[in-house]
C-alpha cells in the first residue's frame, strides 16, 4: 500500500499551488524555486495519470479532478498535524511575533495579517503593539515595523512606504464646511494634535502659506486612533497618516476636511536584524509577502 501513495513533497506542492493558484507564490511558501514546485506537481500528475492544473498565461486553474482531490489532500494534512500535536505536542511549531505602533497595528497591520494567515494557514501569528515605542524589542519579536527616519542601531531599515498626512473630520463637520473647503478654512477651526509630533499641523499650514493667528482651544492626544475618534465625535479637525485615515473614511466615520496633503519626514520601515542567520523562517516569508502587498497597495479615499 505504501508504495502506491503519492510522494508527500509532491502533495505539498499541489496543495500550496492550488491555494495560491500560482506556482511562484507556492514556491515562496515552500522555500523552493518555481521550477521545483512545477516539477513536483508534474510528477504528481504523472503518478496519478491526471492533469491537476490548466496552465494559464497568468496563474493556474484547477481541473475537475483536482477540485475533487484537493479536499481529501487537505484533510489528510490536517489529520497528520492533529495527530502529531496530540501525541508529541506543539513544540515543533513556532509563533510569528510581529510588533508595530498601536494605530498601525490596529488599522493597517491587522487586516493584512488576516489575509496573510488565510494564504499561509500553517503560520501562527501574534501581534504586539504600544503607543510610544522607544526601545527596539530585544527578544521574542520576529518582525519589527516602525515609523521613523530610517536609522536604528543594529538593524537594516527597509522603507515600506511614505505615508502622506491628510486633514480629516466628522462627516457632519465636512458637510458644514462644504465640498470646496480649502486649507485656509481650517486655520480657525479647533484641531486635534498628536503629542510629540505637534508639528504635523505646522507643516500642513506652512506648505500652503497659512499663518494661523487665531488659535481656538486645541486638544492633544497620544495616539492616532484617539485623534480619529475625537474628530469623528466632534467638530474638531485631526491630521492623520492617509493609511490610517482611509480605514475611517471607508467606514463612513470620517471625511477629508480639505484638499492638500503633506509628506512628513518620517516613513514606515521594516527593520531587519543585522545578524539574520537564525531568524524564524516564517518571518522571512511574511516580509516577502508584505513587500509585495505594500508595492501594490495605494490607499485611495
């Protein structure tokens, strides 16, 4: 009976390629070359005597035979994993620990991680965050994502994206100002400042040559989420990174207050440890996936 079983590596290649509908993505997950994945799938097709994929110019399409076969293959892998965990415990499986500023972790990173886990269900992920991240993690963190200017001792800082600042307010406040509101219209409005980076508003007004002479009572908060919530529940204007503001705008809780965006001096970086020979393989997998995601994403409000 054992001699008639399909080779396990070929089944793994088939399952990953079927999930991604793409040999290249399956190769990243399995840490193989694309040609190796293709070869393993081809050998499985020869073993079974059936084609499993239609090779398309962009991607793959499962044949009817593959659609019928795939659920049993996945169930077999689940049964093996369950039996292994039940008998030997989960010591052989590690958790991918990701750390990011709390606002980005909540509004940007969490939805991305959800998509990542759906694509790579074998990876267990834990997200940690804080409001003010002064020190880099010294242990237990596999992936570190930071806002800054790209200089952290002991790490190679890889730019993920630059995030423009945009003024936002509640929908009712936006309606009261009108669709043609200009940056100058915000000068006499009560604002919300992020503590520690109060110059975001100064940069915005300076870019448009506005001297904010009359200063209503502003409020300072310590996180972008608090700033967004305050703006959504009042007539105050907040200035947020576009990636964060987009989540609220799409939910209909905030609106763009006036035209004009400004790029801050800081950007979002992925920090790579200087010594990476003993890194969690799932961290490398996630970083490759994240690079691809950030290249094709463009927040649009």
